[in-house]
């Protein structure tokens, strides 16, 4: 898990999403998925580094979109207490920005999907 360096991932993100000059940039979830999927699963340490770099570059909107993709990746592919905390949080405060990335995360899961997350996405589509 997490065999890609944060610097390489950030460089790829920066190339795919050049700054727009807007504080809250909007990005196509399909493009986020396309750019990030080759890096999955992303380790917690690498996720934190990516978010920190984007935040220090004042890429708040991009950080939100990438962060949502990373959350979906963790709840599907994570296997530790931190992943469990994220699952619990998502179940208690469902964020549609994370939900939009879950269907693709399910398709690329490297382990069985937690049935609570499966039910969450099924209920959100009903």
C-alpha cells in the first residue's frame, strides 16, 4: 500500500490541474478519478503529505476534491484503525463529495468492501 511518493503524485496532480486563480476551484470528478486511480491505494502518510502540499499552495478547491477521492480510497482500501474512524465518520456525517468517488473506488477495491460502506452508497442512490 502506498508505493508512490507523495512528490510524484503532487507533480501529476499539478500537471493535470494547473491553477485557475480561483480560490474554490471546481474539478470534474471523472478527471480526478482518472488522475488519481493509478496511485491507489494511497497510504495515510502519503495522503497527508499530498493534502499539506496542496494547502500550502493555496489550492483549497483542488485539495477538497483530491481529499474526497482520498477519503473514498481509504474507506474502500484501508485496513487499520484510522480507516475505521473514517468509515464511522462518513456513516455519521455523510459527505456527498466523498460519495461521488465511491462507485469507482468499489470497482478498483483491493480487498472486500466494508458492507456498511456498500449499504451507504446503495441507500444514497435509492
